[in-house]
């Protein structure tokens, strides 16, 4: 491949809405046979909405929303945006948060009005929260309906469950079909719970056996490495801080242009409009460009 021909491919990419880090990227794009897709913000819009609020016995719903909303207000994760917006809408101005910490793939924590508040799928100490039966039922029902359920805890005990609803992007099912037509195997990789993941996989045509759920960011990297160790050439598409390491570990990293800077920096290609179908265009383009010049 001559540099000039590759530059032509790069220019065509820009027209399609693909930002290519360097012309040499087209070479690895051509060989890809497996596409790992992150769920939240990649296959789904990630513009989630707060759907239901379940307070533990003895906890006021208003208090639950104030404290959870305050901590989430400091995070840019789609789940966080939904909770902060939903809380603000229901209870008005949110209190300030101190000592905020984002825990990628797990949740957030911070101090609000003297309380140590955690929101996410794990507690501040990293343990899975043990829920009272009513909250456990609420969580299972939400997940069964394809929603993301997160636990709000403070001072060491679970205080409520918030269910967040996400929407599958209108273009995702078509994108998966196009990737298959190119001979690629789609895999869904997510930190979210398995029930929600399988419901999204079904909606876009990914096999249930190709759903990898409840993975922490470091395990996302492992999942990519395992596929590569099996001899596959792996493209990974993601949007989050939690995807950055996996994007860098893949043969080809593609970031959603709608995603975080961390994901974009770790990637070889950026899908400017956040349209997954353009991932298929990129692979088609690189195959064609390199075929023309060989
Ligand atoms: P995905 O892999 O689908 O993009 P993430 O790895 O970012 O999802 O998050 C995995 C899970 O961790 C979420 O489904 C949620 O339960 C929890 N989580 C992550 N960030 C937050 C947050 N800011 N607030 C609450 N929960 C969070
Ligand atoms: Mg994501």
C-alpha cells in the first residue's frame, strides 16, 4: 500500500464521518474478523432516564434522590446523568458533594451532608450489596425488563434501588446485520447485569452465547485479549472511560464520537456521529482501499 493511496482512503473516511488517527490504521481494519461492542452508550444511546425509585423501609424517597443525585451530578456516566437529572426534576436543587470518586464500571461515591454515599452496582468497599427482600425484588424486576438497576448506599447500608431505562440506538440492529454480512462475528461486552444485556442483544441480533456481561473495566481488557489469543483479529467499539483499556488492547479500537475523551484518545478510529453502521463502512472502506492498491 502506497502512502498516497492510504491517504485517499483517509480522506474518504472523513467524508463518511470517520476520523482516522493515521493512514496505517486501514491495514489492521482490513483483517478484522470479530467486533466487540460495548452496550451502554454504544449499542444503546446511553441517554438514559430515571425510571423508578425504590426506597428502603424507613428511608424517604426525597432523601434518597437528594443524596444519590448529588453524587451522580459529579459524574459524566450515562447512568449518572439520568439519575442527577431525574433527582433534580423531582426534588429541586441538589446539595454539594465532597471527596467525589468515580469507580469505572462500578459506580460513584462521595460525601454529602456528612454522609458517605455510594451509587452503583457495588458498595464503597467493593462488595456486592446485600439487599433487603423488597429491594432485591425491585432490582430483579427492573433488570428482567432490560433496565439498569443501581443501589444507593450510605453509612454502610443499602438505602434504595434506582432503575434507569436506556434505548437501543435506531441504527444498531442494521449495523449488526451489516457487520455479519461482512463476515464478522459480533460480541456484546458490558459491565451491566446479564438480564439487561441479553435483552439488548436480542433487540439487535447478537447471539445470547456472545453476550459477556457484568465485567469490570479490567476484565473488558481480558475479554479482548482472550479473543485475540484464540487467533481472532478484534475490533472493539466503545464510548466510556471504562472501555479505554479494552479499546487500546484491541487490534482496532473504534470510539463513538458521542463518547468520552478517554475512549477517543485510546482508539484508532472515531465514529463522529456515533452511528454504529459507520463501523461497517470503515471496514468495507479499508478492504476496498487496500484491494485497489495491491
Ligand atoms: P457498559 O459496559 O455497559 O458501558 P459500565 O461498565 O460503564 O457499562 O458500567 C457498568 C455498570 O456499573 C452499570 O450498569 C452500573 O450498574 C454501574 N455504574 C457505572 N457507573 C455508574 C455511575 N456513575 N452511577 C451508577 N452506576 C454506575
Ligand atoms: Mg459504554
